[in-house]
C-alpha cells in the first residue's frame, strides 16, 4: 500500500462544508459525528470525524468550516492539515486530534480520486472482494444473553465481537461459547482516555481464554499475574488501541500476530499505508475496525477491508447493527464488494 501512489494526486477545493449527525446506539450512548464535505470541479469528497465527545463536535459547528480552499497535491494537503490546530477548543481527549485529521484526509482522498476518475482499487491495483464481518454489540449493564438471542433469531449465521467484563457469569459465558459464533473478545485493557478501560483481571482472562479457545483476544493488559497467560496464548492476541503507527505496532507487549486496522486511530493516509504495508510484509493478519461511524466513514472502512483484508473477522458491519433495536432485513456477511466508482468508498 504505497503512499506514493496517492501523494501526487491533484486535489482542488472550492468549498468546505460540515454536517453533524446524532444517533442512539445499542451501547447506551448518543453518537455524534461530523461529516466533512470538500467540493471542487463539480465533485464532492467526504470524510467522517469520529471524535467521541459531543462537545468537540458542537464547538466545531459553532466555529465553522476550515479554510482549506485551494489547489493541492494530496501530499501537500495532508501536510497543511498536519500543521493546523483542528480544534477551536479542546479536544476533550488527545486521540481526537487523529480522528479529525483522518476525516479531512479521507475527504480529500475521496475528492482527489473522484477528480481523477479513479477508485482506490485502481490506485493500488487491487480488486474489491466480498467482506466478511462480525457484529460488535454490548450485553447491557447487567450482562445478559438477550441481545445475542435477538440477533441470532434475526441472523442465525451472525459472527460476534464482544467485550468481556468481570460481571459475565459462568452461565452467560457457557451460553455464549455454545453459539460457536464469538470470533473476537475485546478486553479493553489498552485504553487510557476512555471510560471503557479495564485493568488486568487474571480471573476474567482465564475464563475468556478457557471458554473461547479459538477466538482472537484483543487489547489485553499485561501485569505480573496476566503475563504468563498472555504468553501462552500469544498467537491469538490482537492489538487495536496501541496501533497508531508502525513504530507503535513494533512496541506492543507481544510480537503482533493480529491487528485491528482503524484508519481514524492511525489518523493519516500515509500512516495507514505504512501500517498495512508492514502487516502485509510481516504476515500479520489484519481485520478492519469501526468507531460507531454514522455515514461515509463506515463505507470507507468497508472499502479498505474489501481491498486488503476481506476474509478477516472485520468489525465493519453495516451501521444499523448498532441501533438499539434488532431488526431483520439488514445485509448479511459477507457484504457485496463496493462498486468500483471514482472516489474512496461508496456514498
């Protein structure tokens, strides 16, 4: 995934617009995102800011669009954005700076590709393939099997990504394991700026590794108590939150075998290209990850998965799977490949 293939794309911007969205989620919070629209030469490029704090989105809406009109190469646009303070106040937490930068860069990439009449597959000489996906869902403040039962009633073949907590009972774990549908278990042990952070818990880790012997286990926290267990299962550990660059990937607690690729967490197209290339060169299995995108950000991560890791347990399910109510009629895994239309992802 050679960054040089996109760095020289011409990008002409005549107008910048921001559109804010809000939606309730199955995880019990209201999601707010901002879509960046860059217009130029009769085309529109879109990117989505997945900053989690509503205050940061509201402050952006009040301050207005960024002054980015002009003619660039994609590389010079990325350099311009990197030099800007993208937050009129804040942000509430440091990772949001990367999220907003990704929104602007992905919008410019979308626009530059559209203006050149190219899609992302053309640029990287790869074909779009059907995308396997898992559904990531919360089990409630008092964890129960109820939501899983509803999902499986509507979609019997659904595969799952779940977040174990110390409140999971032995009965719940047994019921989940019996589905043979759990593909990823996210221990939330690497967050420093989020309420979902979980400290290392050797009892929970033992139950998770024992009950789900083939599941990928994401973002464990190493401690004196958990280290031996993690070492025993190192071949199925995966990394998400720590992965912001190739250097960060090289510094995780165990040699990486699995990586959750989140472009917004990496923050730049160049950084994404570097991480994907490193994983391809070092036989690290990739899968895509989402951040409760409400718009084009979701289709863009689906497009990346389709090109680079279509067979992984991709956490890129259609956004409607995050709705509080489970409904039938949604696309099932694998997703059809996106149409190879000019731009980055489909709209």
